C-alpha cells in the first residue's frame, strides 16, 4: 500500500522497514531533546502522513529503548485526516526523589557520556537521528453502537481486575518468607 508522507524539515528521515517482514517502521527524532527524571516530552519526527480512510498509524515503543532505558514511549494513534507533524510522547521513569546530580547523561541505546556540568541523575538526551519509536499502519474496524438494557449472559460477567485470581502457591511462599 502506498502511504503519502511529507518531510516538514530537513532533519526528517523518510521511514523504512528494517527487515522485509517487520510490522513497524522506525520514527526518528529531528532534534536533540533532554528529558529529566519524571518529565514527559514530545519528540518531533518532522513527518506528516496522509493516512488513508479506514486506517490508522499506531505509535509504539521500540523494544531496545524500553529494555535499555527508563524511557517509555506512550502508545499513540495518527488518524486519517490528520496532516500535522507526528510527535512521539516519551516519559522518563527514572526516580530522583532527592534531586541527586551527576556528570553523566544517558542515551536511548543505554550508554552514557560524561558532561562538563552537573545534571539531574537519570537525565536522558534523545539525539537528533535517534530511533525513538516505531509505527504500524493498521486497518480499523468501525462499530455501529447499539444501546441495550442488558447483555447476553457470559461466564465472566462483570468480573474485572484480578477476577482470574492469584497463584495460591506464590502467595503462600511470599507470606511464609515474611514470617
């Protein structure tokens, strides 16, 4: 399927699939963005998409960023009809409750670099050109909403969070460990 994109600045990189069988394509940062512990930032990609009707682009985390850092990419949707720049929302889950400082800044590949000045411990620098998220073009199923007074019976019913129970062996083990 053809997907029209527009580069909004010279730093924007036209996405590619890394492998022929990949579901997602990488989105890259178009400028350096510093994200301190506890902060949420929008990382610009410099790209706009012309998503066809009946489709969406799903913004998802990259496994390498998630496994090597305290950065978490928030899931997002680019709807058909939205032609503005796609930004990636990133949270820094690093904990720095005492305001500790260091001379090291962290990168999305899990490495760090010594700096000339003190910075909050757990600060990350997303560099221009870093692969920060992945995106998937996916079809949408539209629903016709029908209001009813009752639903057909189901085994689960209204049972929600925790309704399938907890492994009793694990609970007993943990309880015994603290006795």
